C-alpha cells in the first residue's frame, strides 16, 4: 500500500506501510536512511522547508480501538527525523490535521477536519486560526491555496471561502454598539445586544486574534463610556459606563462594579456621561 507521490526539489517520494519513506529513482524504489520512522504512520504531505530539510506531515489514521489519531509534523534531513513542534499542536490534536500547504510568505496553512484552517510561522509559532469564530461557514477545510494577491482560498466541506489574510480591516462584531473607548491600553464597547451590556477587546487564543469578551452580561444596554481623570493627579483615571438599567458602573480591567451605593444609585437609566470643566472632581 503506497502513500501519495510528492515532488520536492526535483526528487519524487512515496511511502509504504511497514517500510517507510522511499524515493523513486527510474524504475527503482529506494529506501532512505532513517525513514523507517514513518513505517507505521506513512507521510501524506512533503514540503520543502530549507535547502536540506523536508517538512513531512503524516496522515490521520484510525487506531485498533476505532478512534481517529491525528497526523504529526516532522522534519527530515535525509538521515534523521526530528519532531516539528508548533503552538497549535493541542488544537490540531483536537480537530484532526488534514493537509499542509505552503504560503507565499514562507508560512504554512494546515487544514483540519473539524477546526477550520491553522496558519503557522516557519518556526511553529501560531499566527491565527480561521474557523467559524473567524467567519468561516464550515469547520471542515479540505484544501488551501494562496493566490498572487496574497489572499487565501479555502475549499470547505460546504462551499469555498476567500480570506484576505493581509487586510488591515478586522471585524470584531456584527451587532450594534453605542460607544467605544480606549482606557489603560484596552478597548471597551458599550453594546445594545440583548444579554450583554459591556465588552472588552481581549486576545482570543482560539483564533490567534483579538475578540470581544463580555464583562457585563445583563438584560440591558450599555451606552456612554467615559475616562474620568483626576485633575489633581492624586488618583488614576477611572473608566465609567452608563447603562439603561444599571445607572453608572466603574470598569477596572474585567471587573465591573457600581459607582454609587444601592441607596444612592439612580433608579432610572443613564444614557450619557460628561466630566464637568467647572467642577471636575
């Protein structure tokens, strides 16, 4: 049983179960030094990595117990096989690695059966994950292709997607929002979405990009956001939020708390905030 054929730098490779990686030279199949490491898990994809080494991805297989085991990434230098660890290894194990494709900037796109596509740098660092959280309509990605404009085409289990991975524009939410404020190095959003009043923009490890994370989930709406500064500089700036049902709240990182006590709190909603110039304290 043969694996698929691969061409790397003018040489043709294949692999056989119980034998490992082989090179086709004329009419001859030649065993390669150290290639027996692949005899139980034949390579599926071979890609040039540098002038000497080849990046080899093995295919997903079904074990004797009936479970599906994902493929692995290794480097082969013509004599030895070494692991190629990436920051996406845990994610790839959970979503089942499909195939690996080179991109024009030297990075790699790894497709998965249940988790979209993963883009890694040449040293294995995770750049980003393209899945439903990032806008794909299917988690099953069969193939990838980088066009001459730098866009990434993905063949999905249902449909085709073109991803402008170099675009300076990012979409964080398609829901209506009332206000956006930068405070202490973070972005906050007042939302009119049902069930979430306030968001904070935070790194999302699932996709390798920032994403809006709820910090106040209530059946209400968040309106004006205001960075309140102490003109005397005795206390650090405070981020205040006005809402339709919670009055005024103070935001510190991911923590949201009322500014006024229950006895002092406004019963009606607050829709706007402004720091007075005459009495700014």
